[in-house]
C-alpha cells in the first residue's frame, strides 16, 4: 500500500527536492536533511526526481537520500 500524503506535505517535498539543486551548498544540505526527516512518504517523489530531473545534482542527491532511507 502507498502512503497518502497531504497536498501541503507534497508541496513541501517538491520544494525540498528543488532545493537539492540550489546554488548554495547549505540550502542543498538542509534540503537533504529535510527529506530524510520526512522519510518514507517522500520516496515516490524522490525516486521520480532521481531519474527524471534535468539537474544532475538533484538526481545525485535524491539517490543519496533514497539510499539512506533504505
């Protein structure tokens, strides 16, 4: 079964995934930590970003967060 998440949480995950590619290192680190705190419910969006994002940094960091969640 897939977890159901609120629209607000889904939007927060989208924002954090976008920040994985932020020009500032600190923002990228905070985004990674935020996604780890959200945990399992962010997996679907992280998986999609790890394959489909045009930004290599977002793909790399999304994969790293997924690895830590597993």
